[in-house]
C-alpha cells in the first residue's frame, strides 16, 4: 500500500486489487443527465463554462446536452446555442462532445452543427419507452434505425444507452434476458458502445455481474459495454466495483452527483464523478482526472444551483461549499 503525498487535500491510500483493469474511462454526463433534471433553468453561458471546466479537469469524454424535443426537456432547449458557444471557445474540439439524439429530427440538428458523436437512448421496458420516448418498446427501434444508419453514413460515432436495466418503477424487476435482447438490438443498429443504465438506482452488485456476463454470453465484449449508475439507494460504488471485477472499463458519472431523469421520478442523482475518482485512485486505476479541479467545479455549480452537492467526496473535501447561489431564487 502506498500513500499519495505532496498535496494539501487528502487522497486515499493506494491499494490495488489483483485482476482489475489498469485504466478506466470516465464518461462525464453532468452537463446532460445532471442539468436535464434541474428545476431552475441554467443559463447557457454557465453550462458552457461547466463543460469547459470538466474538460480542463481532465475528463476524457464530456456529454454536453440533448437534441430532444425542447418541450419534453426544456432545461436543454438551448442545445444548439450551447454547442455554438462551445464552438467559439473550444474550436473544432467542441464537435467531439457527445450529445443525446433520439430521432432523425435530433440528428438533423446535430449534423447542422457538424457534431461527430451522438448517443441514442432506448428503454428495456415497455412503460418507460412510452413515457420517455412516446413509443412502444418495439417502435423505438423504428425511430432509432434510420437515425443510427444516417449518422453512421455521415461518419458519426454512435453510443446507445439502454435504460431501466436493473428495475423499473412501474414494472418492477426487469428480466436480464429482456435487457440483453433490447441492448443487443440497439447495439446491432451500429453503435460503438452500449451503456447499461440503472436509471432508478435499484441495482446491486451481483445483478451487475449477472448482467455483464449475460451480455458476454450474447456475444458482446466488455470493452463494448459501459455502466451508468444512479445512486438512489447508495449502491453505485459497490456496483462499479462489481463492474470492474467483471472487466468493464467505461463508467458514466456526473460531477457532484447531479442528475436524474424527468420521466422517471424515482431517478435521483448519478454516481458522482468525485466518488468514482476516489475509488479508482484508491485502487491504483488510472483515470487521468484532477480530483481537486472536479470538486471545485461541483462547488461552483452548486453555487449556481443553490444547493449543496450530494457527493460524499465533495462534502468531505469542500465542507463549506455554498448552500445558496444565483439560481436559488429563480422561478421553477
Ligand atoms: P413525439 O412528440 O412523439 O415526437 O416525441 P414526434 O416524432 O411525433 O414529432 C412531434 C413534433 O416534435 C414534430 O414537430 C417534430 O418535428 C418535433 P411538428 O412537425 O409537429 O412541428 N420533434 C423535435 N423537435 C426538436 N428536436 C427533436 C424532435 N423530435 C421531434 N429531436 C421524442 C418523441 C423522442 C422527440 C420525445 O419523446 C423526446 O424528446 N423525448 C426525450 C426524453 C428525454 O430526453 N429523456 C431524458 C433522457 S434519457 C435518460 O436520461 C436516461 C439515461 O441517462 C440513461 C439512464 O439513466 O438509464 C440516458
Ligand atoms: Mg441517466
């Protein structure tokens, strides 16, 4: 075991565990999954600064926003303005920031801006497909198929999310075979990666292992899979550990633990990026992220949102973070 030194804020002792990956990619979703669920509308310039700070903190992938119907998710209705702002400040690199796209209309909007990475998002359950996409489970594929095909023909990279992989607030438990069937169908449309979402945070470690193994049995490899945990029941880090042991090397996380889904009320914050960084650092797994810089970013964003971050690591490292901020009095 070795101790990290030379800094004023603490880091965990490093104690590697045999058999785990040596490097992990953190896929940052705070600007999208985090801000889509905020009641207060965050100004576009603040969102742009949030994305820039996350990139500066070393996060290798920063999902920026969604090109969904603006009435369905008004929080992200400024998607085009945000990407234009980011193009001004970041130049060509802004085109590599992934954005959510549900359909051809969303793809057209992304193509107009020259974006190179999109993510479609399907549901493993019938009820959530209806609530989130206004489509039946089967009809969602008819929406995604031309979207992914046209995106690939235009040279874009496509990620596919599948939601409600570990349980659904309306349908209860979701059979592993059903998740694998939907996930494979989505992936086979032409995605480069499938992110398995625990949208309402009910999953537990053994379930994670079983799901990853079932996808492998269905012919997928662990480098084609990512895990996306919400932390409703405090299981996210335990679930990451199970994912690492199963060989997964991409984990989604949200700075400060922001997040949720406006179409699943029981979805609370995502796994906090800082909590994930703490775990990975302790395990000696490379991630390339500057913990202090992410904490400072989350404290700054908490000031704008008017409430403290739910991340345990942010609270431990920045105990005096602001409880109120410029949006605290904004109308909901
Ligand atoms: P719809 O109403 O069925 O759409 O919504 P439609 O195809 O019938 O079109 C109706 C009108 O909307 C048309 O306009 C379209 O042009 C317009 P009109 O001809 O009537 O004037 N329209 C659009 N406008 C702008 N951008 C678009 C767009 N699409 C249609 N992209 C739709 C279907 C999928 C669009 C809607 O249900 C929607 O936007 N849903 C998004 C919901 C959402 O964003 N949820 C949160 C993200 S998912 C998530 O958080 C889970 C995740 O984190 C993983 C996890 O945790 O599990 C990823
Ligand atoms: Mg999510």
